C-alpha cells in the first residue's frame, strides 16, 4: 500500500487539470454566479441563527394634547393711593 500523498492524489490532480483545461470558462462563470448568490444570501441574513420565538416589538404613536395656556394674571392698580385720607 502506497501512502505517498503525491501518488495518492495524482488521479485527482489529473482530473482537475483536464476539467479546467476543457471546461475552465464554464467553471469560472458558474463559480462567479454562485458567489454572487452566496453574498446576497449572507447579506439577507442567511448566516444568522434562527430564534425560537422572535421578540415581540410593538411600535405605537402616542399623541398627547398640549396643556391649555395658563390664565393671565390680572392686576388691578388702584386709582389713587390716598383716597381714604382726604379731608
């Protein structure tokens, strides 16, 4: 039994060399399109773990009416300071 890696993998390397020589352009195009699909899948969240129960998020808009304006302070100025002491 021969366990030399060069001789064991020689048929694999010959197959790959022949496949690239004969179908290299088609393999290249297939790998480019597969990489584009893989990148789109990754960006869309394909690598994230799926949660058992997605968190419940409630979004609401709360509009509070503004408070009424405060009542104006009315100040009555007396007509004269010495009205009571006139003779």
